[in-house]
C-alpha cells in the first residue's frame, strides 16, 4: 500500500506502555514521502476524539468527526502495523501541523 505524508491511516498501536496511546486508531503520517517509499517504517501522530485544547494537539474534522492530532505522541512504527488508508487531511490542517511541529522541535 502506498503511504504519503499527511495521509490518515488506521494503525495498530498495541502493545504500548504507560501513558502511550493504545489500540488501533487513525494516525496522521508525518514522515516525508522519500522515507515512506524507501524504508519499512513511518512516523505517525495518533488521533483521538477525546482531548483538550493543548498547543501540541491540532483539532481537525475528519470523516465527519471532530478529532485531535496528538503531536505529543509522535512515534515511528513498522509498516506491518498499518491496517488501511482512510484519507488525507486538508491543506489548512497541514499548515497547522507543520507550525506546531516547528514550535515543538525546531524553534
């Protein structure tokens, strides 16, 4: 299955430890396409429908539901954990994700 940056995919996150987000859930692929095409892992940010308005969480409407992209739970996953592709986020949400990652990790 071809996976592109900013696709939303259903990913099996288990097993987890402690406060890591659990179960099979939608996740935003944030790894660049060159990585997605050439290695067997991808970088994701899990999504949830239950959250608070934190600077590291981006509110999004996806598939008719309000959800949060949880950038404080970014992780690298093996592609075997991918269940299926669900869609792609809008361009305005992509800009918000980039700004939040830049604030968290670069600035």
